[in-house]
C-alpha cells in the first residue's frame, strides 16, 4: 500500500507520524517487552492503517530470518484438491503472524533440487514437504542441514522429525468394516503409488481389515491413484468384465474413485446394487458424481493448519519429537 504521495510507508515515516523514535517503533512492531503494551498497540494499529510492510532485506539483516515458509509440492495436481486445500490451511495458520507462504514446485525427476536451492540461498526459515517415502533423501538432507521442516506423512528411516499424517491403516480397516456391514464379501483395493510411505500403511490396513471383517480381497497392482483417469477407468472395466467381480471397492483418493466407478459402470456394474465403494478425501465433485459413495473425510485444510503450526513451533525452538500428529479417519 502507498500513501497519498505514492510512497510506501517506512519505519521512519511511521515514527514521524506517531511522534516516536524509529527504534521505538521497530521494537514495538517486533512486540518487544521493553516497550509499553499501550505503545505497542498504538504502533501496530497505525502500521496496519498505513499499510506498512516490513522490508524483508532489513528483517533478514537484523534477525537472520526471512519470515518465509516454503511449501514444496509436486507440480502435477491430480485434481483431488489436495494442493488448494493444503495452501488454504497453511495460510489460515500464518494469518496474523510475521510469516509468509511461498509455494515451491518440483519435478518428480529431481525432488532434491528445491532442498538444495533453499539450503544454499537461505531463502526460507522452514519447509513443508509432502509425498514422503520410507527412506526419504529430502528428510535426511534437511536433518543434516539443520533446517526446520515438517512433513505431510511419515518416513521409516530411524530419524526423528515432525509430521502430520492421516491414519491410512485405520482408514482401510474402517472402510472394510463398513462394507462388510452392508453385506459385501469380495473387496478390491485401488491404492496409492507403491513407493510412498502411506502405501505401506494402506496395504497393511487392507490385510488386517480383511481378516477382521472375514472378507476376501485383492490389491489392484497395475494402476494407482497417480494413474491417469482413462487408465484407471480401463482397469476397472477389465475387472467388471472379468471372472471375479468384486462387490466391495476401496479407493485412496476421490478422483481415483470417480474414474474407477466409471470403468465399473462401463463393465455393467452399478454402484449400490452390484457393489459399494468407500473413498477419501471427500470433494464436492465426488459427492455429485458418486452420491452413493461411502465417504470418509481426510481434511487437507486442517492438515495444512497443523503443519504450519508445527513448523512455526520448530522455528521457535520446540523439539521435533513433540510435534508428531496422526489423524484418525471420520465418516464425512
């Protein structure tokens, strides 16, 4: 924001307007306890009204911090709304704090590139990662570089780090319980990419859930939730036209579920009559496309808020071991 003369407000102009010293205004904006509470309130109100924005270069020189959090995401959105909701959630948590969000896309061909760039340029105070793998080189690199980071998902590498993860084991167990409740017996699982950590949790949940429900089941291994919609549709059609039709389907993303249901319909199977389907997360599009779907929620916006909260706590000196959250599934 600029003033009536077309200039951005500065610490100096703000101090002159308030009749205070530049140092006093600067400390008040940093919430220094050396400045009286009423003075801090007055300075902050005046700064907000004037549209004052701290100079990042100056902040970095004074504090060694950028006040930037980097969200590192795969640039290929699968249409699930994951990216959008994650960004909204992080933004919710950062509102009213000094931190700003920068989204850093990366290619699956070189997921380490943004890690190296941020480490070399010191361009962020902390990093949020997604799509973790059991032995994740990004986690190893950031741990060694002592850069604060949190992950959406766990690893299995013996390194203690902060994470917020959805309990996919419990999700699949609950999905199979609900399907058995509807009288279904033969389940198929359309899972996530097999290299990701949560694929292990999903497969373990499928095995345990089948035993607990007394059902038969098989994992579809030639496609996954990252597969193109037309490939998923064709695979589902082949299953519907095959000799062992399932009557229960578990999917690990809403977009995957829409493509699978379309393929099963192509093969003559009707949702709600010939089979039931459980999927997460629940998007508005999925509700419209599959109103008979059994929906279990995975709130990516809430996960974004939690990840941002954790990262700010880490930057503030909290122990990584105290910032680990596993979210249980709930019916939508």
